[in-house]
C-alpha cells in the first residue's frame, strides 16, 4: 500500500520570504519526523548508499504560488501544506508515528511555521491494483515540479521528457518496494521495460513545456515542467504493457526522476 499524508502549515510571522530552493529543508523535516517515529529506520535510510531508492516522495510547500525573484512571499492569512508519500507500510507507519501535532512549531529552513491542523492521510494506492488495472493506451503527464533526470554521461538534466528515461526511475522504485509489499507482484526487468517503452510509447502532444531553474547554486532544482500526452499505438505484447501501465499509476505517488525527497518530479496523471 502507498499512502500520502498532508501536513497543513501556517506562517508564524505576518509575512515571510521562503526561497524557491527550499527542497533540502523539506527533506530535513522528513528525516526529523522519521527519527521521532522510528529512529533505527531513519538512520538506516539516511546512511544507506545510493543504490536503492528511498521509500518516500515529498512536495514543495503547496499553496505558495509562483516565486518572484527567487522566493515565495508567504502570508499568515493563508494555510499552506506539505504532502509526503510513503511507498511502503513500514515507511508509512514510521512517518505516522513521527508527524507533528496540531499547534507544533517547526522551521522550514529559516521560515518559522506552525502546524495548522493535525496531519492526515489524503490518498492511498495499492500496488496490486496498479498492476492488475487496464492497459493504458493513452495518458498525459502534468509535471507539477521540476523533473530532474540526468542520464549517465550527460552534464546537465534533460530538458525534454524522453519516455525511456521517464520510466527508468519508476521501474527502480517498483522493484524496490512493490514485490516487498505484495509477494505476488513481479520484479520488472529494467532493460525490458526501457526497450518496450522505446519501441511503443510515443509523445502525441505537448501543451506546454519549459525548463525551471530554482536557484541551482543554492541547492535548488533544475528540470522540465509542463504537460505532455503519450500513446501506445498498435497492438504490442500485453505483459510489458501491463507493467508500464502500472508504472504510470505509480508516478503520482513516487514522483518521476531524481531528488523526489526535495519536491522534484511531482506529477499528475491525466487519464486518456
């Protein structure tokens, strides 16, 4: 099971400027909450090498609007929120145990905030239902925060949503968590998924696409955003098609690309 928790936040001061590059501060909050909920698990995730993905994905501060001159102007009149996806039951339980209570003060970087209401679970997904759902012939991805994908050998992140790269990180996350959560779910061969996507998945429309640079020198994100439609023409083999359709359904929970603990790669799936 995959779960998404929302933490509503209010500003302590009347006004504040939050840097657009605040993803590392979000990640620090996540690890702090995990340490309260399950210190051993938090230490394991923090110290573990880079070969295995982390079972979480975070949003940037939601409701903050578009940044101006590299910062979001926040007001005490508004309620903001963070969303955190937990991709395993253990991750969800550790997070649930450590989340702050209503009224608790916290710092998002240098910005003092207070928890406006008790955090709550707002969405959940089931790996089995993702895999056993219908084959998707077409869908759209709306990229809500910069998608950071930097293939080996490239000096800078991609500026175009090449299908073969969109699914590589999702395959890695599926293999790390889905079979562990449900023994009847298969491990997906990364090379096979990539080859199938290269052969069959096509971009059919780009409604909007741009490169976002959120203060990279200050720890911010650089990647593409916008809305893109995809399709699977013809009648390809069913088994890889089911796997790729499952990865599309996983994307809104796991995020696409790297640095998902810092708010990168948030995506909304537009059903075809």
